[in-house]
């Protein structure tokens, strides 16, 4: 068997809440999950599944891995994230290839919204 990326696991105090945020943002439905956990998608899906794992302690410090979400309109996507309970970190980068803004989900996991200029 070849090595295949199957998913990303995110530690959460409230997996249901965080999974709901990501499910709406990415248009992903929950799949079969272990009790207390939430999986968006299933093994074998075209996109890696997101796994929300319960942990007893809040996140501390910067996470060194984050997701990039490609969007058509960064301002509209930022508004959607905020409406879903996320927040804008105040960090924005304008590049020749497009715009990157750093956002955070309801538990503070940072991710980037990326609008490519094609």
C-alpha cells in the first residue's frame, strides 16, 4: 500500500462546536465517528477527512501546522468565518499571486483564507 494522506486531527475542548464551524465553512458532512469525536468526511473521500478529537486542556501557544482554505472572495469568506463564530487575527498578506488572511476558528485554531489572483 502506498502512503496516503487520510486526514487531519484537531484537538478540541468542544469537538461538536468546532466540527460544526468547519463543516459549514467547507461544506463537509459528518461521517461515522467514535463516541465523543466528530469526523467530517470518511476514509477514502477525495478530500482528507477532518477529525475533531476531544482533549481536556485548552490550546496554548501557536500551532505549527494550519489549514489553507482557497476562496473566491476573501472579504466574503472573512465575513462567513466571523458569522460562524471565528475571528480575524488582524494578519493580512498581499502578494503578487493573491491575498492571504489569517483567521481563527471558535477555539482559536488559526488557518488561512487564500484568494488567488489567476
